[in-house]
C-alpha cells in the first residue's frame, strides 16, 4: 500500500501565530519541529496499519520546512522549490492522500490562522460562486489521479470543513480548537501524537469507503484579494479577477477570462 501526505504548517500541533509560520527564526524552527512530530506520529500509524510506501510533501510556503534529523527512516520526503506541479510525484499508483497540518479557508471565525493560499494578500477563492479553501483545491487535484483524501488533520474548524466537503466518513484529527485567528486551545504534543497515530490507522481502516473527489469542468473561478483592509471596492488593496478552470491541475490558477 502506498500513501501520499501533503503537509502544511498552520494546522500543526502547537502552532497558532502567523509569526510561527512566516518569519524565519526560533519560533519558526520550533513550529517546524512540531510539524515533524506530527508527521512522525502519522507515519508510525500508517506503518503499523500495513502501509509499505509513504511520501511526504513539504507543502508550506514553497518548501524548506523539514528538518532532516527529525525524519522517520524509510519515509520519502519531498521538499525545496521550484518543483513541477502542486502535488509533485502524486499519481494513480497511490492508494490515498493525507492532508496533515491544514487550516480552514479564509474568514472562518474559529479557524486558527485561517486563509486561502495567501494570508498576506487576504485572498478568497470562489468556485462557481461558492467560497472554497485549500482542502477543496487539494482534493480536486488528488481526485484527478483517482486518489481519495483519507485523513485531514488541523484544528476543529479544519476538520469540520473537511467533513462538510468530503463526507462524514472521512477520518479527521483535531490537534487544537480555535478561539480566533491567532488564539487557540492547544493540546500537548504527547497527546496529539496518540491521536494522530490512531487517526492514521483509522484512515487505512476506512479507506475502502472513501472515494476520490470529483468535480465537473469548466468551473468559473473568482479570486478576490482584499489586503490588510476590509472588503470594499474603494480599498486600495482590493482586486477581483475571473478565471476559467478547464481541468483539475489548474484548480488554483485557471486561465484568466
């Protein structure tokens, strides 16, 4: 059995401030260590459930968020930038994909560090008029390869968004609960390690019931950027552009109309 893990940093255990995810320094390095702990826990669970091959993609901010001395032996880690494609190496040979350390879409009130693609430009993504987040985007790309999402980890809001999109059968693991965008109720890494390991085992158990996520194309994509101010047309940071998405691999960019 072969599993692909796509990681982000905002949804990792113990992470609740943008300073932990944006600015290189001690807090960023500590957040990376926490992410590596989450990866280790999930990989341990997958191995115990009988998974033979595991690939882990560094999906946060262009890569370079993995620490070699914390890597799990036998796991293949994909990092660095540039690299072709959003989910480099993913193809039809994988049995499932795990979204580890993810966050809720932009504007989710209880979503810790909520954003979609960029929290600096405060971007919002609307697909055929419905606002979507990064869980949707990754699920669509994975679905193109007939690979189902089998586990999502992050805060409570992230888990809720994932189940609303992909169904109540989807295993999720909440490693924290949001109070506001940069405030949360945290769990200790020792506790989340147990939860994540159990979640990985549950994902393999549920795999036969989980189906690839498919959408019909073309899709109209509207990307709205509002910057650090409110969503008003007179806002100097405000911009809104329309695109057409013809296939799953262009789900984040599309072709401008």
